[in-house]
C-alpha cells in the first residue's frame, strides 16, 4: 500500500487529501502544515513515505525549499508538487519534484500520478 | 515620492492583493471540486445528481479561470518590460484540449485541426498558452449544445512589419452575444451588464493577446443568411524556435 506524507498549510486541504486518499486505499503516514514541519516529520519517520504531496506557499519554509531539503536527505524521495501558483512549476521541477499539478486539480489526476510512482517502485 | 513611484506602489499592492485572493480562491475551488468528484463517484449517486455535479464542476472551473485571467493579466503587465520567450502553439493546443475536457465533463468535445499544424512558435510562453485555453473555454461556453465541435487552423501573416501567426478557432453552434462585432467589445462591456457577463472570456482573450503585442477579434459565421456559429481569431507575434 503506497504511503503518503501530505504537506499544506490549509487544514481543510490536508483533511480533504487525507480523506480521499484513504478512501482510495492509500496510507497517510503524516501531515505537515509548513515546510519545516514536513522536513522534521520526514526526518523522524522510521519508514519514509513513498510519496510527498507538497504545497508551495506556506509559512516558515516554502514547498520549493522543503523539496530541496528532503531530496538532499534522500535523493530517491518522490515529491509531487501541488500549488495554486502555476508560475512556480519550473522552480518546483528544478528543485526535484517529479510532477506538478496546478490547483484546482482532479483527485483522479493526482492518483494517476501516484500510481505511476507506485508502479516504478514495484519494477 | 514621484507620481510614477506612487503608481508603481499602488500597482504592486494591487498585484499582491490579487495574488493572495487568487491563491485562496484556488484552494477553496480545490475543495469544492474534490467533494464534487466524491459525489460523482459515489456508488449510490443517481444519474440526475451526477449530471448536476458535472454542471457544478464546469462552474468551479469557470470561476478558477476568471481568477487566473486576472492573475495572468497582471503577470503579463508586470513582465511587459522583459523579453518574451517562445511557445509552440501546437503543443499548447494539445495540452489545452485535455484541460478543456476536464473543464466541461458534461459535454462531449471534439477538436479538429486543419491538417498537421506543424511547429507554430509565438512569443509569450505560458501567457500565450493560457490564451489558447481561454479561447477554447470561451467558445465552449458560448455553445449551448452538449456535443461541441471546434475547428482550429493557423496561417501566417504580417502585421505592422512583424511576422505573425493567425490562430482561428470556430464552432458552428457558438453564439456571440447580440451586438458584438469584430473586436469592439469594450462598448458592449460597459453598456449592458447582461451582455457583458457573457463576454468576459472574450475581453480577457483580447487583453491577453494585446499584452503579447498581438490582436484578438471575433467573427460571426453566417450561412444562407442565418447565424451559424462563431470564430475567435488571435494574431500572435511569431517567434523563432528556442
């Protein structure tokens, strides 16, 4: 079962992703409300999540910086960037995000991208 | 402080506020869209409820587009002093086609191009690509049928000594609001709000095209004396392939 860390500063968005992903059979192993908390949870987690769903505009540390730090720690980490800032896509990909979805997106599109990552893990 | 500095500061503040408001609205739309998806996917949902939810999805997408219109225009305006980069419209059309179907899940949309368009490089990068999506969405919104067919063609031209591409999209069931001709949207926009709300997408398309140094016009299609759809035509500055 694919494990996920959800990072977004809006509680209702975190709850939304968590509810839908759990309904679709994913295991949400953690949630974080800013980049720094995401980094801390990622570091402390004994089992690294298969996928990190990362927002950009957050207090303390933004998504691009958090993505860079996570990938510095674990170059194999898979970060899917989701943001209402479409102009940040290039920055996110340059930071190492494997994919980018502009908000609002269809959850089916997110799940399709996560399945692609699960498939590549399985091979 | 000079008037110009004051103006720049006001612009910066406006831009900052619009950006924040837009960001928050996208988050809200994300929640609405996702819950509608849940409703549509529920095993006990009736076909009627599903249809209502599909229509609601189109409205969420519309409100998203309005916010994005404003953000893009501001971005284009603020970046107007920087050199513009190229984008291949053929790729933009393919990407926009996919987005368009997600935008209107209740409609069956078919897009055909006049032959192989090949490489059609224009200036404006993501703003030009956004214009393509905006034109397609506007055309579909002006078409009340469930089955929508859009034809796309491109041709070369020269405007004011600049090489350009003319992009034409037409739909034989789209209806332009009465009184709208060519590119004279501004007068219609200010005269009658019941008409102007129907042409917001056209106004934005025109503003975006002009911010890229191009043009945008509409054309009513008439066959045997009857109104038979509409064409949206954007003229964009040609770019070399990057």
